[in-house]
């Protein structure tokens, strides 16, 4: 079960990274096709903002994965919540 959760998280991280890479490639291809298009600067700015947002999402996801790994590493006894007895 622990491997399933970690696997799902890794798939989510890979999907975020792949989405960013596809968008970068698409804009790069459009820029090469358009040459000195006046809208290139605006598209580049939008791309940089989106990459920044993706990096932030990835950072937050990594923090959640780290937290989940620490909780799972404690074992079942340490994960109990509420009154014992």
C-alpha cells in the first residue's frame, strides 16, 4: 500500500513536469515558425510565469510527499490518533 501511494505521487509529479515540457516545446516551435513575431515577448512572459507556477506546485507536492513518507515510516503505532485505551 505504501508503494501504491508513492507511485501515484510520482506519477502526479511526472505529469506536471511533462505538461510543462509540452507547453514549452509548443511555444518554442511556434516561436521558430513565426520568426520575429511581435507577440513572442508576451508569449515568452506567459510561459515564464506558467513555469514558475509549475515549479511552485512541484515544490508543494514534494513537501507533501516528504511528509507522507515520514508519517508512513513511523509505522502503524505512531499513526494512531485519538484516545488510547
